[in-house]
């Protein structure tokens, strides 16, 4: 059966034209109930890769193969998500993920705790360690910010923040150094503003992609591979994942996609539309050369030529899976729980991973809360140190010395941590920190 799916809500639409108008915008409320006029669209991408200015035809062809492979994989992943949404509780999960993917701004707060039942003193120390991470992101303006709090025995030890706003990359070491560090983005990437301009144009073109495909065989694959690995209870959905299941599911879906002519044709037509939307904005582009798209457009417009590239791309993907140098038996099984609020909005994601060691098991417990907003720091450069100036002959030794001395102070405020460090190193805590910092900065230098 021919099917179309909405990437924003996962709804299946029957007998709808590929040219359905899209009227949704990035600034609509994140949790608005999706309309039945939406079609399957990939969400915003965090980055865009520009091709070389003058690649050879052979390189262009190889790049296109990889791009087509990526598009096919993305299509299959979203296909899987939407097919799963035909069942309950997967329906709740996938629609929640679709709403989450629609966020243009988000902040996640993650807490990581570790349990251990073995005899290793070094690993046992981690039982009293708690890591808190707060990450804020804006996919439209390419802004990011992260803060880290390290606690020992539930008492704060180190706080660090870093991020990139519209002007600067910055690092704030909090109690470890009284001044912040920054670097102007223009100094690192003089064409950054032009890059952001082109990224937005390309992202807008990508947002217009809408895919068609048959779904009967995919539904069969999903049911056979996942089985009872998705379970729901109240406002929670739990998914049990292991590497074998993920690998098998991906392989089976790619094998089906390789023979799916409707999916192949949909990718071809959407690829043509995607390129033409970019070419239409040629005068607004600053860095991207639309002439580099000529070869790709020529291949996409030739049905036989494109079929060869499409099948080669998926075949390469399958071959790559076979040659992966990873022992999947060594990767831990994960139990992921999604927490929902009103309107099937994902408010949190928790997971537990167990790593089996010879002398005991390490249990990693992660809890993440999510909100659909974000704010970003703009530092006062008058009271900050420029990183480039510091690295080019500034008072770097004084900075290292201040960080080291302040680290000793914050560690010694935590008596449990001080005792543990001295037990493990058989050194006075000051001497132990001196050795750690000396090794760290020598390694970095």
C-alpha cells in the first residue's frame, strides 16, 4: 500500500498527492496538535556540509552516493518510527518524538549516577559521584550552551560552563578562575555569518522534503524484530534496546528499502525539488556554489542513473554494517523510559545501562528533563581573557597556577572526596592534585 506519513505527528495519510502544500513554520507552538494536512518531513538538521569548490566528477559521484545513502537511511528511520506509531504504546512514543523533533529551541537537564557491586576501589569511588549536565540548543541560529556540575557524596565540587553564542565561544570555570575565557567566532571562522546564512537556506529547503513509500513489508519487519521490546504504563513508555536488535532492525529495513521502488522514486523527486529550492535562492547564498549541484541534479533527473546510485548507496551501507569492527556482545543493553506530559509531549527520558565487569556490574542511571525553551549567555569581554591572546604568550602559567590552587580549595571543602583521593593515591591531596594538573596540562600541551 502506498502511504504518506507526517514527521511532526506520525499520522498516516491515504491517497494524498506528493505536492501537498506545507504551511507550518518553525515558530508555531511546539505542542500544537498536528493537522491532517501535514506530510512526512524530516526535522531541522544541526549542520550543513558544503561541497568543495571544484571537486572532480569522480569525487562528486562518490559524494552523491554517500548523500543518497544518508537520505535513504534517514527515510528508513523515519519510516520505522511512523510504522511503529500504528501500535500502542509505540504510537504515544513516536508522536512524542515527532513533537520533540519539531522544537527549534530546547533545554535538557541530565543527572547521571553510578552503582557498582564489585571490589575495585577505583570504580567504587564512582558510586559517590553525581554528574549534572544542562544543555541548551537553538537549531535555527546554531547556538549551544552546556554547563557541568560535579558532585561527590551529594556535595558540589566543580562547576564549569561553555558555549557559543552569535559572537563568541566562551568557557566559564566558575570557582576555579575568577575571569571567564572567550574567543570571538570571527577570529576562528571569519566566514561564520555567511555559513549561518547558507545553513538556514539549505535547512529550509530540506524541511520541504515529503516522502512516499509502501508500508506492508516494513510493518512486518518491525513486528518481527521488536516484538515486546516496547511497553507502556500510564504516562511512561519503556523501550529495551540492545545492539543485536538495533543492528538487525536496521539491516532488515535497509534490505527492504533497497527493493522499494516507490521510496526510491520519492527520494529522487524530493531530491530534485530540494536542489531546485536551493538554486532558487542562489542570489542569497554567500558561500555555497549552486554549480556544484549540477551533477547531482543530472543524476536525479535520469531515472536509470539514479536507480544505480540508490542501490549502490544502500548496498554500501549494508556492507559497512558487515565490516564494522565492533563486538556487539560487549555493548550494554539499555532500558529507556520516556516520560510524557499533557498532549503526549515528552517531558523526560530516563535510561539504565548495565556494564558487566569481571569483578562486578556497573549500573549507569541517567535521568533527563526536557523543556521547549532555551537561553544563552553573553559574556562581558571587559572582564574576560581572550583565549588566542593567552595561548600566544599571555600569562598562561599564572592561569594554570590559579586554577590548580582553586581546585585544591574546592576539593578540600569536600572531606569525603579528600579522604578518597588520599586513599587511592597514597599522597597528600595537595600533592595528588599537583600531579594530576601537571599531567593534564602536559598532555594538552
